[in-house]
């Protein structure tokens, strides 16, 4: 008769020790997928909140996803170095308007690298689109700008071992940026 409570206690202790001793902190891919899905349900924050409450409390989807992440997926990610849950691109869009000029920045991060698209419009009319791409782990950023009149301009930014940045244009021009230019770009990016 006493075997059932003892068995449960042993199984609970075993499960807790597995999680506690693994030290496998991962990226919680299933919980993140659920969060991103919830974020895309509506642009209205109240609708998103209601969906969150429903999926977190009424139907414990977040709890189950978190448990699967902690016990299985994070451990697997820790030991293999790769997430087992295929995730889509992480995309962020920002729009900046100054005067009659609007610039829309779209940042996309995927496993193979990251891409930024800058689209410039003046008085609502397309002026240019610049696409920058950097492969994961690469020290080279490529860019291509397409102008409203159809012209294209390509550039490559390379960072060497010493941290020097060189810009190469498709027309053969090469220039190494000064420390002041790099600092100015970094300062602008932080704002």
C-alpha cells in the first residue's frame, strides 16, 4: 500500500534532479514561438492580452510550452548547440519621418544571417531602397541600393582583424573609415 507514495516521491525527486543538475539554459524556442504567435494575433493590445490570458490560464498552453522547453528542448539545444524547433525569421520594422522624408527600416534575422532594408520616400514617392546583408559570423556586409530611376549601386564593408573598416564600391573605389567616422556611425545607431 505504501509503494505508490514512495514511487511518486522517487519519480518527482528524479525529475527535479534531472532539471536541476542539467544546467541547460536555452532559448525557450517553443515558448518564444507561442509568444510571437500571440503578438501577431492583433495590433490591438487588449485583444492580444485577452488571447494571452486565455492561452496562459484557461488553456495552459504557455505552461505546457515552458515545461517542454525546460525539460526537453533547452537541454537538447545545450548539448547539440542547435535549436530543434524551426523558427521563422525575426523581423522588426521601424519608420522615421523628418520633414517630407520617410525612411522605413526592416530588420530580419534568420539562422543564416541578417538583412536590413532601408526604403526612402520623399513626399510619398519612392526615392531609393538599400538592402544590406551579413551572413552569420561573417565580417563582410554587402549592400545594394536601387534608385527610383533604376540605377544600382553596390558596396561592401569589410572589417579586418584589427577592427579597421573598409568600404569598397562596385566602381572599384576603396576607402578605409577613420575612427571618427566609425564613432559617428555608432553614435547615430545608438540614438
